C-alpha cells in the first residue's frame, strides 16, 4: 500500500514478475467513502478506454443541507461524541487486557453462496426474510460473542456497527431530481443509520464526531462491518487489459480498529470475498470454529496459474 503524506488521494502501481500489476489507492475517508471510490475508479478506467466517465460527480454540499431547526433524539446525542473528548487511554500496559494487546492482522476469506443462504435462513423468521448482510452481521456478532466467552472475557461487550450509504435514504421522498444528484454525490455520505444524525453533526460543527462504542475506553470488542457488495467494481474496472482478477478493501497497518468488508466474488456471483482486519486470536478462533463459512482465499479459488513467466 502507498503512504499518503498529504492531499486526498495517492495511487501506487506495483509491477509483478509474472507480468501482472497491482493498483493500490489510499484516500482520505473524511473526503470520500467507498461509493465515491467506486465511481472514481470506474470512471478512471472508462477514460483510459476513451469512453465517457461512469457518472459526472456532483460536488455541491447544498444537496445535504440539514433542515432547521435541528432536531435529534437522546439516542443520537449519546451515540456520538466529539473526537476531542476522547477519554485518555491507560499509559500502563499492565492495565490492558490480552485482547487490547492482541495485534491486528489482515486476512482474506471467501464464503460460498450456499453458506450465505444458510445464514440467511437461520436469521429469518417465518414470513420475514432478512437481508444477507444483516444475516451475516448477526452471525459475526454471535461467533464474536462466543469468542469472548471462550476466552474468559465475560465482562466485555460485543459491538457490530453497520454503516449505511445515506444517498438513498436522504433522497427518499424528495423526488427524482434529488435522487439523481445524490447518486452522483462524490464525498462521504456513509454513517451509522440514526435518524437525526445530520442535525447532530450540524450542531457540533466544526468538531469531528466519533461513534461512542469505538471511542470510549471501555471493555468492548467493536467491529465496523462495511458492505461493498453493491459496488460494480469488477464489471466496470477495465483499464484496457481486461477485468481485474480481484478487488479488495484494505486497512492500513496504522488502523487500530476492527474492520470487516464483504465484496462480490470475481469467480461466482453467489459467493462473497471478505476482507477482515481483526485480532490474530480472533481470526484464529473464526477459522477453527467457523471454517465451514470462512475459507482462506487461495490462488486455486481465483483460478490463477502459479507458474511464473520467464
């Protein structure tokens, strides 16, 4: 991954001995979310093939203007705190638990479509079918809670935060024109799905807010689960040499929070490829107890030849 010293975006191209290349981009999440990155990369690929950009970005902030007077519930008020108000962390390493000291590592898995359907079936009630991402979030929460229990961390909370893209919700009932403008909105419109959060953010300007479960110095294992399943990266990402073998999210080594992101598989439309940035003990536990769900991504699954070019 490249290192961003300044600016919003940095791109690094790495040439491999086999003749392939890796294109890595690192962007400032304050400015752009995954949806925006998808639009940028897909349009960039189109332009290299002398085609029109996927979409013309809409940059005016007025489309996100909050209603006045502002109003939000106590739940929203208590869920977010200013970044400047973060509690101080204990300076003595001896006061930290073994989970706090467990190093975060990145691993990539794939989940077969039949396993995803089983999770959905288990999470759904009679007459009510839950989405695949909600079903997966429920499974991840349950097995993480079991991990805490089996590792004797009975006093730890287990939090799974699922941010959503606000473009659809903020344009709901506002007419077709606003839907088109928000669909082309280049920026960061991803947040926790709490009604009234816009008002909370407006009232706190210019303070930067952070979700409380990820901020306070409490005994908790919190995971940010972001879905990239609706990104059309594989379909549109062609720089003139054909479609990519694999597209992934990646958390920089400096990122100290837990992050999970499922994306569509390039091999089978029913499968998922899941990037995980979690504690090593946690990942080892997932592989041991849920190896039927989380299968390590291999060149064999991606149908890659391991024979080097000369």
